[in-house]
C-alpha cells in the first residue's frame, strides 16, 4: 500500500523490534511529536520501555498485527530478521517502509549477493552453497574464504574462515548444512560504510562515509570522515545511492564496503539505521533516526551534513568486569565525549550495551586528537 500524504504529529507510528535502534527511533519520534507503538516479545526491551504502547508478543501474533494496522499510520523495522510475512500482512492496510521485498533481500545473503551482482555493483567473488557438493575444490581461487550462513548471521555469528575444501566441509557441517555463501577472503586495506535516507519520491540524503574497524566480528570503532581519499569516499556515496535506487528503497539504508587497493566492493546492506551511523546523533545536523522518522512519515529529508568530526566506540557487556560498573566518570571527564547507554537489563559478553562518541571541530589537525581521546576513553572503559 502506498500513501502519498505526509503523516503529521501526533500520529502513531509503529516499530517492529525493541532493541537500541528502536529506542533511538522512539526518542526521535517523540522529539518530533509522534507517538510510537513497539512490537517486541521482550518485556524489558529498550524501546518498549519508552514507547507509548508496547505489544509484548511475537512478531507473527495476529492480534498484535491487527492492532498495529488499526492504530498506526505507518510501520518500520529496526532489524532485518522480522518475518517478511509480518511486513507483507501489515502492508495490506498500512504504509510499511522499507518494503517487505527490500527487507527479504537484506535478510538473506544469497538474495543480497545476487542482487548486488545483478545490479552491476562490485562485490567480492562468491559461490552459493546449498549442499556439500557445491563447495569448490582446493584449486579454486576462492580459498582462503569465509563461509557465511545465508540467514540470521550478524556481528560475526554464523561465519567461519576456511583455508580449503576440508575446512569448508567441516564448517558447513557445523552450520547444519544450512544454505551458505562462500566468499573469497580479501586483503582488506579498509572497511567503510555509508548510511543514507531515501524518500518515496526518490530523493536521497547520504551521511558522510565512515571508516570502521571490528573486534571479534563486532563493530568497534567508527571514524568520520573516513581516512581514505576523497575519491574513495565519493565513490562509496555514489555506489550506495545507486544501490538504494535499484532497490527502490524507502527509509534508512546502510551499505558496508571493503576497500582493497583502489577497489571498492559492496560487502552487505542493512535495511535500517546502522551501528556505524550512531555518530550522526552527535555530529550531524540531522541524525539517522530522525531521517528514519522523516522517510516513514513522508516528510522532507533533513540535512545530513557533518558539523563535527567524530569517533564512535561501541561499549559491549565485556566492559562490566566481574559485574562491576565501568568507570563512567573517567570517560565523562573528557568534555567532548557523548555517552549513550541503551538501558539493557543484563550486560553479557559481546552484547552491545551502549556507545560513546568523541566530537570536535571540522579541522584536519584535530582528527588525531579526537582519535587519541577516544582510545584513552576506550581503555578506561575496559574495551578491547
């Protein structure tokens, strides 16, 4: 269902998912005067705690979906693993952005990789593995490679590095022979990402290209602007926009890239705001969550430009050593550090509990100082 009219406050908007991304959406929507219904089965979900209505049931609950359809004027999602059938059902009677078709592509690595390739965008060499017979021989140029499950893999989960066919067979067996993608492991120089918003009229507002580093498969640090050439940053922007257009995407989209020498390769997409876009909360004129509200409600997109350089650092449950609270006062002693905690009940190893962003003036000579401050605070919070 397509609705051309804008949705104005104090209308009720719907959010599928109650994690930190949903929480930031609720905050942005509230600041703009909207009400929000969150559907999430966790009674302690971060977004559910601050929503106007929290439907604490499974995502396929017929009664809850009927309630959302009757009370919400538009619905979006904070993560790509919401059942596509849920989005399709809601879309029968209410505006849903992004579409079920876009989310279905992003939640399946096979569909995702094939779409990127067929769209003519650069991607690392890969093969689809439906059965053990699909694994290439040792002579294949794909090895060494990474075997990735097609569904429900995130933050390094559902991935295994393999040097040869035997290791690939072992990993495939450990993944219970679920459909996978075997992707060539490349000598990466850098990883970057672009978060953008696209409205129903095709207008795009792209945030600056971020440089990302990971720890144990989870995003650790994002540096903005990315420390690569202006040409590389511009190319990433153009490829991300092209991908959004070919998807006919409406909403906030994140596109992750590998930088290999002078090559820029699309790694994966996320049909939602992204961890690497958290810097926008403190460093951009409009943040990614306000853009999500604007795109959903049919409003004009906000200014996505950078007003401060930024370094964002993830805070995982690992920082709670022996269940003791991290030294927040030490981190907050840095007067340009912005702390964001997600109101999650229990810190667990590798669980995203919050992030902080260090911001500073838009001057080249200040970039290293920002990174130094971020790394000091990172150490003070037992990160890494």
